[in-house]
């Protein structure tokens, strides 16, 4: 398959060898699970259970609320201990409504929805409904509800379902292991999704630094004409939806559009596997594979973890912390989120838990920009980080916005290469946050202004009507006596 | 667990790069040429070289200290060492110490710190220093000595050399020779055609001829430049654009009028072409940040160098050319930003179907 060049990018030290050869191991069932209502992008789920309820494995705990949302299910059987506030796995360290489930150890299944016997003959809506019901979200880290993304075929004519097995983030090997160990499941899930999308073609893109995954997937896809497995160049951020789409199709997604408008929808490999489980066995999303790695982790591993497990238990399972980490990261080191501590639950979008030493993070005090231009050369979005950062430092967010700071997707490449160790992405996140808030504020003000103006216009109209009436009355009044005189 | 920080967005890994590493690599690339020149011109050259660098470092520390800023950190990134080094390489090797000092004041205090310090300066500090002393002290600045290799009979000893650099032992009338570019220029004004005055290529390439450090060891400078390209400290855009422009102009005009114009190869190997192309025009701070911008910048430096060498009063034009283009850098940067992903050059979203 012919590939197309993608602009910019970096080659970070991958450090994947620490876990890439370790088969996925299952975490022994923890005694308590913490399931936040918001493990996805969109509206939080609404609980359908209350304290004291007994639930079975796979039973619905909270249903999706609104068009963009996802339900949550019980990863094991047990008793609802509470519906309460628990620290969310988020840099803010703020609490979030969470269902606390005490496992009874029996791990008894609830009655699951019936498998869809022949998904390729099934109505595509039936598959989307099943995916929505099963609480599946994008498992590469974005955590966008997958059923919503499977809807894209209804508005666009799709050509390709692109399965993202690039796994371009350093350290992470969970997708690599899933592809090696469950290749057939991934491919089956992908074909089901392609059917739901109405996309005739499936392309599975894997970075070439995962030769075994490529081999396994190619073997599993042999003889299936609609499925192609391709090795893509090792180049961070190859796993970005738009950039992967460009590498495979040569098409550049216009700003403000979706790849679907070019006929391509991108899903992650672990998502495809979850779809396979939901459709073939009626099983909702209850667990995920997490790469636990980093220099401060005793025994790095790829672990299949029930959702809601505390990260501290997961880390303890992986030999605990061998030294105090400088950073604990949810996800990969390039785009992952820092975690304040380990007392947060594993959620659906958590692909990795990294406990990084100061050596690994290599943070240094930032110095003056020497205008080396490296950030400009490597920005995969064609932006000018050096200039945007200079404007943001002067708090001129307008100018930064004009240079396209809102197009930046915080891939981290510029900060990674900057010889002056300037925290460029930190600046851009700040600017994007402030600009979005200002935008909301402006919209609100505009709305208020519009309402005020509408009200003023209405009042003016009433006043005018009164004046007209008075004028008419006045005009009529003197004529009457005259006429009568 | 309290040691994990959440005060900053990712990434939580960083390339093993630093300003100090970058600068040190550039210094390493200059080392062979510098050692060769030190041997070629002997003790006076070594004294001037060391004195100029020391002066730049002292001035940097003093300027920062006077502003109440931390100067130890600034010295530790070697950027001022590089400035001093390049400055020293652009002075006549036997120039007296005060030429080095005045040049250093212009370079470090005026060109760098008056503009706001590292990264803020518009003009290349080393070239500001060189040009300032060139226009102020044309006699000393064009007084090149023929090579006096270290330990050769005619080479001044350690003590004599101290007299040359720090005393008055240097006699301009008796000891100087012109650089190749200067010679061609003077001969031309006397009516001697370029075809006769242009020295043989072998002598130029070998470097055993009068000139500043940076002018006399083209092969070693070139090797250093290639080393920087290989280490990815610089990209090819500026050097190639500059050298190709210079070569093409030289070749075309020489073909048209061989008696008036030197040829392309001479333009490349004479003077400070290589030093300028690989080490001076490529100065990060004062050159454009985007690749297209760097191509334009490089062509501009090449063009202006040739124009100044050929038509202006000064035999060597690299320094002036670089400074003139430095002034244009902000404009080049403004107009040659890369095209953003998913957008046209004007910043509008790409049309949906036109996306190839
Ligand atoms: S990479 Fe850093 S030092 Fe280089 S131009 Fe960008 S911001 Fe400046
Ligand atoms: S973080 Fe933003 S500005 Fe920096 S390289 Fe990535 S897309 Fe470009």
C-alpha cells in the first residue's frame, strides 16, 4: 500500500522494550471498585443503582445521558457501597460522583443481551445500539463515545475504517500486546464496525516498530479482502487521527472538519476488540489493558484491569514504586495527563500508568529562546510555536489565536525538542483554555446583548404603538368637536 | 506520593537537547580550523584569540551583573564563548588587543545586551563587532600577515608575540600582506585584470595565505560545517542557498567578463564564504525560523556578499551581507510562515474536495 508523507514530528526515545515482550496478565479482582460517572467525553452518566443494591457482573450501573454520553456497568458482582464523591483521575485532583462497588468475590454474571448472531446481516443501527449500550468509548485515550462515531456513516459516504494501531506514544505497549494476543478479535470487531459505518474497506495501521503485531495482524487478516494491514513509519504523532488519515490516504482534513468528511473514520484497536465482545457475546466494557511502566515502577507490565480499580492497587500489583516518581502520568508521556496521586480509579480511556523518574522526564529550568526554529520544523500542524509562545508570554492571546494556537492539539513535539526547555505546550494549553472561556463569555454576552436588545425593541415597539395610538387619538380628537360644531 | 507534580502540562519526557549542548557542538566544529590557524599564525594569533573570547565572557558577566541578573547561568550555555570565538576568527590574527576589546564591546554589550540579551538581538553580535572595528580602524583591520607557522624560524616567539598583541611591536608597513580578495580588488583598481591577480586555487584551498582565521582554512571550516549538518545542529538551507547564489553569480559574471569578475569557485573558497555560510549566517537568533525563510535568507546573504565584494569599497562582504539580511529576518519570518495543517496559506480552511 502506498503511503503519503506527513509533515513534522519527532522521534522520542520509545522505551517500549520494558513491557513489549510481557504478555498481558489479569489483575486479581480487587475488593472495591470505584466507577466515576464520567469516564468519557460528553455528559456524565446517570446512576440507576443506589447504596445497598446488589448487582451482578455486567449489570448496568449508570445509563448514558443525552446524545453524547456512555453508560457504565458493574465489572464484577457485589454490593453498591455508596454513590459518592471520589477523586477523579484528572490533574485537578477534584472529586467526581462515583459509584463504589464492593465485590462479593463470586464474579457472577448478570443476564447479558443476546449475541448478535450474524452481525454482517444485522441492521447497522442494531450494532450501534449494542455498542452504545455496552458503554464502549475510544480506548486510545480520547474516550469519545464510540457509538456516536459509528453514526458518522449516516451523514457521510465512507470509504475506509482506519484502525489505529500506531501506538506512537513512548512506553505504551497495551495496543501492541492486544494486537499480538487477540488479533482475530480486533479484526472481527473492526469488520463489524466497518459494517455499521457502511465503509467498504478496513485499513489497520501499525507503526513499523511493532513487527510482531504487524505479523500477527497480517496473518489474522489473510484471506479477508476488505481488510488491509499496513506498517506506517515510526514518527510521533503518527497516531493522531488527522495525521494517520493523511499518511494512509494522502488527504489533509480541512480545519474544522472531521476525517469522516473525507470518507475516513478512525477507531483504536482496543475499541475494536471491545466491539467484538459486545456484539459477539453481549459483554459490556468492563476491563481494559493498561501498560504500567516507567523507571519508578518495580515490575512494569501490561495488565488487564477491571475498570474502577484503584491505580494504587494496580501499581502494587506491578511491584509497587521502587523510588518516588517525579511524575505520575495517565496515558503516554507526550500527551498524557499528570496525576496528583495514585488514589484514583482506572477508567476506560486510561491506556497507561507511568511513574517517571526525574531522569526520565529530564525537566530543566527553561532558558531564553534561541530561535533555533526546531519547533517550527517539527510542528505536525504547521504552526509557529516560537512566535505563539512569545505572544502568550506577553498575554497577547488574540495575536496567538491569529497564528493558529487553537489548531494546536497539544501533541507535545515542540516542548519535547526545545533546547531551551521552554514549556511551550503549557503556554498553548493556557491560551486555548483562556480563549475558549473568553469565547463562551463572549457568546454569553452576545446572547445577553441580543436578549436585552430584543427586549428593548419589544418595549420600543409597545411604546411606539402607544405613541401612534395617542397621536391618532389626538389627530382624531380635535376634528370631532369641529365636525360636531 | 507527594513528590509527583501536576504543575505543568506534558510532555513528561524531553529530548536530550540543551542550549549548552548545541553551542558546544558548534565550538567543537570550529576547533580543527581554529587549531590549524593557531599553528599557521603563531603566538600573536593565539593571544588575540584567547583575549577576545575572555573579553566577551567578562563583558557578558559584567553586563548581566550590572542589570542584577544571574550571570553564571548565562556563561554556562557557551553562547557568549561562541560569539567571542567567531569574532576572534574574523579579526586579522595579529591585530592588537584593543581591536579585540572594542569589537567585543560592540558585539556583547551593544549588539546583544542592548537588544535584550540572548535570543532578542536582531543583529549577529560577532559581525556587529567585526564591522564596527572594520569601519573604525581600517588600517589595523586590513593588515593581514602572511602565515608564520608556529615553531618555524620566522615565527615570533612567545615573548615577541606578547609584544605584537599587547605592545607596539607590529609594524604595519613592513609586515602586512593583503588577503586574496583584497589583493584582487587593489590590483583591479590599478587596472590589472582579475585573470592575472586571481591566485591559484590550490593556495587558497590550502589556506597558507594571508587572511583572518576564518578565511584561511576553507577545507577545515567546510568539514566543520558538514559536521554540524550531520549532527543536525544546522540545516542545509542557509549554507546551500548562500553558497549556490555566490557560485552562480560568480560563474555567470565571470563568463560574461573574465577580466572584471572573479569566477564562482574563487568566490566560494576565497574570503570567509564557508565560515559565513555554515557558522555565521546560520546563527539561530538572527536568521529566520522557517525553512523557506532560511532559503530566502541564504540567497540574500549570497547575493549581497557578491555585490559588496564586487562593487563596494570593502574586499570582503560576508559580514555586511549577514547584517543586512539580519535586518530583514523579522519580515522574512512574518511572510514565510509554514502553511498550517488543514488550512490554505491565508489561514482559511482547505476546501473539502480540493484536499487532493
Ligand atoms: S525550539 Fe525552543 S528555542 Fe528553538 S525556536 Fe522553538 S521555542 Fe525557541
Ligand atoms: S503541541 Fe501544538 S504547537 Fe507544539 S508541535 Fe504539537 S501541534 Fe505544534
